[in-house]
C-alpha cells in the first residue's frame, strides 16, 4: 500500500464519492477508480459498495479508513519533523568548550541560539582542547570552542577564528615582579614553571616552551596541571609561575595571584571547530550565529585582554 493510494481511498470514503474525491485531489475520476480497484485487488477485499446513485463503504473499508487516517497523520507529522530538522529547527547541538576562554560570551550566545531554535536540545560539555578534538572526531560533539587544530586533525574538520587572546604572566602574590608594569621573559629564566598538561593543551604548552627558548632559556617545569584553575591554584600556592591566556585571570585565586603583561608579543586564538560539509542543519545554524556575533565577541574579549595588558 502506497501513501498516495491511501490518500485517494480516504478522500473517496470521506467525500462519499469518486467524482468528489477526484475534484479534491485535482485529478480525473478514472484515475481515482483505478487506484481504489488496485487497492481492493491488493488486499483481496471489497472496500466500497458502488451503485449508480451512491458509494457506501464496507466494514473492511471502515477498518482501513480508521487505520489509513492514522497512517496519513503519522506521515504528515514525520514529514513536518524531518523538514524542521533539515532547517535546523529540531534536533540537538552538542557544544564542547574551554570554560576560561568562553565564559564571557558563551552564555549569551547559547541564549540567542535557543531563542531562535527553541526545539533544538543544546548540551554543554567543558573539556580540554585535546578532549574536544577527540570528541569531534568520535561524533560526540557537534562544535568545539577550542584552540587551533593539531596538524593530525582530519581534513573534514573546519575552523572559524573567533578571537585571539594575549599571553600574560602569572606570579604568586608578593613576588619580586609584582611592582613591574611589564615583565620580560628573560627575567623569568630562573623561575619554576607550572603549565597545563601538554596532552590536554598541546598548542599552549608548545607555545610557552617555544617562547621561553626564543628568550634564551629552557623553562624549568616543576608541575603540570589538568585545568587552568589548578594551574593558578598552584601558582597562588607558591609552586611556580606560568604563562597563559589573559582570559584565565578571572578564575578565583582569592587574591593570591598577580597577572602581569609580558614585553614579548604573544597571543593564542580561540576557534570554533565543526564537521564542515558533514554538519547537521542545527550545527550550521550555530556556526552562522557565531559568524554573525563574532565582531561583538571580539570587541568584548579585546576589552578584556586590553585590561590585562595595561
């Protein structure tokens, strides 16, 4: 039984006539009669009693009418849902993010998306940069707000630059550098360093080590942490110093950490990663929103990084 045939049968049954059904379906009566006859032959039962004066539905026809009406309703609902999903107005959006880098703009961004696409279920997962890339490749995330992709990332992953954050120095409160408006990396050559674990943020780790090498020394790394909060807590505890994006200066350290700009120009970008041409419509809608809001996001974050560099 085809949907088109069931729709014809329901029209004949509800309108109690082949001619009326033909007019309603914008076709000719012989075509309607042929479809109903083919359906009766397929099912092996008579669906209508026909006479020159009227058309009466049989008991078998009444049963089919009830079932066919339900089938057509389900078909219409399925069509509607599928079309809405294709437009990005239904489904899910799984967002991975770096909390310290996205905390200033992500909440308002998600609210705007939810207002425009209220039937898309949004979920947020705080992850390290490396975890986000793994989750994207495994199909566990739709988008990732993270650092630049590693060279080993698959070609189908695409990226959108959102903003670049200044790299600054963090010292324990009361350090000899606290009174300085800026500090040179060379001045930090004898310091002990606490860094984010390389496996969690390889781009940042390598950038810090490379910057120190360019300044003429290899950093003495005494500890590695698995979160930015843990890095700053270690610095505040006096275990060492660190170089990190300025955005993390808002993490709670109870006043035990000083943030000081460095003389060398160094920055690290935050990007939106997603599955290019393989993206679902909801993902494409979110990428479009980020593209639209990117200028405002940059203005917000540039104000933050400017404050951290003064």
